[in-house]
């Protein structure tokens, strides 16, 4: 009888310890990998990344203007093709550009 109670205690203690390790592991994991990535970039890399985002946004804007000028009407899902809606490529790039801009300001850099 005492053997069973000892093994039950060991199981309970083991499960409890694994739970604590899991909670500590999750608490120490960086929940924002973008911030870690930006902080790890050198000044030159960060400025280059900012310019790359701007260049892609200009390409998207030019493509949108060209499609408007040509009167292009796509037959497929209109919302999925619009780059500036929430979740679209341009929207995501603008969010990234804002974060990069804040990191540049934090480092006192101008693109």
C-alpha cells in the first residue's frame, strides 16, 4: 500500500514540475519575433530593409495605378486582390514599415 502511495506522489510531483517548466518556458519565450529580428539588425541592414519595404510599396502603388488606368476588372475575388485592405500585402508592409521606422527613431537614424 505504501508503495502505491509513494509512486502516486512521484507521479503527481513529476506532473507538477513539468507544468511549472512549461509555464516558465512559455513565459520566457519572446512573443514578438519581429522585434527581436529588428533589434538584431545592424544600422545598415535596418536602413536597407526600410528602403526595400518602401520600394515594394511603390511597386504595388504603381501596379494599382496601371490597373486603374487600363480599366482592368478582375473576375475573381475583388477583396483578395486589393492590396490595401486589412490583411493585404500593402497593409502588412505598412505595418512593418511603421515598426522599422520606430526602431530607426530609437537608434536616432534617418532612412
